[in-house]
């Protein structure tokens, strides 16, 4: 059953030409609009095809069912997160640890703010099972974060670096992910990113990180 579910949530084929890629992008955009406007219960392949202006047969060339559409929407979201991990890994070559952590968290926040309503709906859909792209994404992310931490090893007091990677990556994703639906204002203002940065830098270095005082303009 798990194998069948995995295949069902995979695209039927990947577009290779510009025209095909444009068609897939149009289908995915239509899927996102329907999810945000009408919710998961109203989400069907027929409605997506109609909204995208393509035949149902054209949609099925790429996506065998609505789970495959949802999987692709989720994959594109994680791609935005991966851009932030790459930026963090690059800065780890020269920047202090606190700046490296801040960069990773701020990128993660920005990726979640690209379309917070879509993110909220995707977080509420029934589980899709094990997705074919998910394990590879997780492996890349963990590897890049570990490389960044290895470059800053002298600043990190946590003895088990693999454990530190696990704690940091899961903390950031859980807090930011839930903040989209529970504390969106704090996510947009940067307050949440600041608090998570302080918490994780303190965990990694064993040193208390002072909170930033709000500016006079912000207070007023």
C-alpha cells in the first residue's frame, strides 16, 4: 500500500520543453488558486483543468490525480526553503555563527511568506504518504546544514554535531511552519525570526544572546 501511495503522489512525467513547462506552471497555479479560494474539499482534477484552461487529458499527462498536484505544490515550497539553506552554507565560510543562523531563519521565514494562505491549506490536507522527492530534499538539507556547522565548529559547544543539526532544523521548520497560521504578524514583522535566532544561537554556543530593543519608531 505504501508503494502504491508513493507512486500515486508522483507526477506522471516531467515537462522537457518550454511549452510543456508553461502548461505545467499554469496547471499548478490553477491548483493553488482553487485550494486557497475553495479549500481541499472542493479540490478536484476536473476543476483544476477547467481553471487552467486545459483538457483533463492534458492534465493527466502530467498529474495522474490530485495527490500528485498537491505533491508538486509542496515540492515547490520546499525548493524555496532550499535556496535559504544554500545561502546559509555560503555565508558559513566567512560569517560568524550568529549571522549564519540568522540568514537561514530569515530565508525560511521569507519562503513561508510567499503565499501564506496556500501554505496554510497545504498544512491541513490529508497525509499523502512518502513522497519520492522528500527524502532527497531532506538529505540535501541536512548535509548542507551539517557542512555549515562543521565550518563553525569552534563556536559550537554541542558535542554531537548530528544531534545539533537535527534539533536546529526541526525547531526552525516546526516554529515557522506553525507561525504561518498562529502568529503571522510576528512572522511578518521579523519578531519571530529574531526570537528563534536568539534561542538557537544560545543553544549552539552556550551563551545568552541579548534581545534587540524595539526601535522608537516601532514602539510608537
